[in-house]
């Protein structure tokens, strides 16, 4: 299995391949990877390592110490998805950039590294303003930060370490995923066929989503005559790569396209 190591201080990634058994836990793998990636640091610091699974969609999840990474990786096949394992040192601290003086700093009462002492009345107003701001958008900012961190880790590891010929020990994962999608399609089509072999209980439906993906003309989904609209929404979101979205916030609408008058004479 291939693993990646995020060195937040150096700002880069490293990668190693190790043999992993189906009984090896996250803790076992972390101990092996720590020795492989940073053997010199074990004596100089007390790192706290964690193993994360990340996906190109931006999803990130921290593995429990008793989970089995190989089993987790094999389960990706069930969802026809790819992912990577990233080792992180939770104790890494990103160096802060030096702050320079400027108009923004002057507004805060800081000029040439000198902070003006606020009066009691000013402190009270400042505290009230911060409290109101925190209540109004605190939750939203927390969610944005969390999503941003998740997406950033996935984006960084896929950008800094592009795909190569050895992602996992099974055959080409792209071929495997394509074959699984084809099998899923064939199985779905088989459900639609009647006794005489003709499709009589379902078929394909084009779903347009210009407002979501302007660069994609449409996506085709398979539906039976008994499938409800909410099922179609879930299928469409998956086709457009938006499987993380909440289906309840989307709907499918029928749009009537007006016919030009001159077409009546043709």
C-alpha cells in the first residue's frame, strides 16, 4: 500500500510503499510509517501521528487506531471511488508569517509594533462587537474552516503528488472502477427487461444542470417507472460529482422550451 506524509513545517509531501496485512491496525501502520518517513525525529521530538483517508472530492476522515487500513482501502471499491492515506503529525505548527505595519494595523491601534491601550469604555464596546459577530457567523465560519481544511489537504496531496503507476497492489484501479460501473449499468438494465427481453419498465433520462455545471451539457441516469423524484435527484448528484451535497436541497424541474414561430411553417 502507498502512504503519504504531510510535513506541514517544510510544506511538502513524501510517499512510501509498505506491505500491509489485512489484520494490521492503524496503530501498527503508523508505527511503521513513522520509522520509514522520519526516523531521525523520533529521538528529537514527541510527535503525535494520525492517519487520514482523503479523496479527490475533498473528503477527509481520521482513522481510528483499531481500524484496518487495508480493509478500508478495499471497501472503496464498493463505492467505486479512489483515495489516499496521509500520515500527519498533529503537533506540527505552521510558522506564522510576520505581520507588517499598514493601514489595517493602524485601524487596530498598532503602529510600529506598539498597541495603544484601550479605555474601559472602548474595551466594553469591542467585546460586545466581537460577541455579536461571533454569534452571527461563528457556526458558519467553523463549518467553512472545517470544510476548507478537508478540501485543502486533499487538494495539496493530489497536486504535490500526482497519480503514478503504483497506487495499490491490485490491477489498474481506473480499469477496475470502469468495469464495476459497467457491471452496475448492466445489472440495472437487466432489471428493466421484461420476459421477452424488451425494456418495458424503465430506461434512460437526461438531466441538465447548467446552473451547477455549465461546462457539462447533461448527464444520463437510469430510472425505472417506479422510481420517485428524490431517487432521481440522488442519482443525478452522483453523476455530477456532487454526492456530498444534501439531496433535500435540490429538485428536478421540467422546463418547457418555446418553439420559434417560423418552425410551424417548416
